[in-house]
């Protein structure tokens, strides 16, 4: 019989919130990564545990953006912050979102409230949330401090006539900490009811999955809105600044056909980027450089073609959620960073992708 061993790398990965522009580790979640990396030989793996909260002492609301039913990185961090406030097993975290969220229990929510909001209607969403707060009296309501999340938090605070403790960077059941004096000081306070969470400061919850329940949304009459129409406007990905791009396709020294690379970027709807070696050689403009000396990304997905992964380049993609690497070198640093690695020539992969995209049209 072999003795299980603790995997320190898994524990560190579970506590890592961001690696760029500086390493940020949040060790507040003690039940994060699995404590062991192996199972005793001959033992049968136990069924996955799920926590179910039947009669919570109090509720903690988390308002998620969840575009197209998918939790964002900031949504998961807000749920992680809520788990720090729930007092262990005493409280329940309620996720407020539009539509169905498939992985809400895995992310740390106990209950889900579906808000009947269609399209961009922040006035109606704020009134729904304020009505839910009045009905269920949660101890805390958390928002992600994003463009839309921060706007919604302030609308709800105005409706409830309560203060908002915004841009919180550290949180526990007893104290909330946010920056003050342009970052030169800290403002500490007991956690109030309305809180917004600064991005990439608090780790997501990676504990045991929760058994999901449902909480009904209140019925709120729709009032006439000042917004006549709101529709997303398609933008040319090549015109989107790198630090605002959701999908980035980057070329490294392994790319030799740059017209094909730019054609693939257009076909994928990706913003083109490049390594420093490519920009130094003048093959692509300096504005496309990704890395510590170029642009630090906050993209949802990053596809690296023929990039080995110098330390400065890896610093530039530290906050990216999904990394795909194409390289002929199995031992390249970018391969270790990637969630999906393709060991192949970048030219062959680009040609195959373009052929597949052309056939799909």
C-alpha cells in the first residue's frame, strides 16, 4: 500500500489568482485544491462529495454577469469572496444571473436565482436585485467591479439607499480591505451589505462542489426605460487594442508566412499579436507585441503560434484564462503554460485551420 502524498503544485495553483503584472496568491481558501495527488493502491476512489445547505442561517448574494450562461473569471472570484463571508457551513451563497448557469455548483454557489432580464436593461436588473434584497434580506450582496458589474452595483446601492464598499481586495468574515489614498493606504471596515470585488485579487472557490437549489426571483413590473434600444456592435478584431481583446492570435519566430497568419486572424475573428522577436525583426508592428515590454493581456483565449515562451512573454499572458500553444518543441516554456498544446509546425496548423474554416462557410 502506497501512502498518499501532498501535491504542493496543485495547492499553489489553486491559490494563484494572477501572475501578471505581478504574482498574486490568495491563501484564504483553506479547502481549495485537493490535499493529495495519489490514491492508495488497491483503494477504490470514493464518489465525489457534494455539500448541501438545507436551512442556512443567512444568505450571501453574488450578482454574476455570465455572458451566454458562462461564468467569467471575475464572476468566479466574486463567488470565492462570498464563500469567505458565509461562515463555513452556516450560510448559503445565492448566484443571481440571467439564464441557466451549468457550473454554478462547481464554482461554489448553493442556490441560483434566475433574473428575467433580456438584453441590456440595467434599470430593470437593478430594480429586480433591489426587490430580491428586500424580500430575502441577505447579509451581503457582492458584485464584480467590472464596467457593467460596477455600474449595476451603484444602481442597486442608490435604490436601496445604502453605501457600497467598492474595489475590495481582501475579505474575510470580519474585515473588508480596499485601497485608499491612490493606493498608498488601506481602508479597513467590517464587511457591509453591498460590496464590489476588485478583479484578480481574491481566488475563486475550488472546494467541494455544492448541490444546487433554486430561489425564485421577485415579480417586478417593467417600467418605461430611457434606453430605447441596445444591441452589440460588431467590431473589426484587428482594430481592437490588445489589452481589450477577448481572443488573441500571436505569431512567434516559428511563423514564416505572415500574410497567412493575418488571414487566419481575420477568419477567427481574433486580434493579431506577436512576440518581441517578430517585432524586433520588423515583420509585424511594435503595437502588436505581447509581453512585459509590450502589452499585458486580459484575454479570454490566447493562441500562440511558434512562440517558445520567454519569461517576459509569459508575464504578458499571465491573466489569460485559456492558452493554446502550437510549437515543434515539446519542452518549450509556452507548452507548460498552455491548457492545450499542439506539437506541430505552425505553418501546417495554420493551413489546416484555414482549410477547415473555408469549408465551413
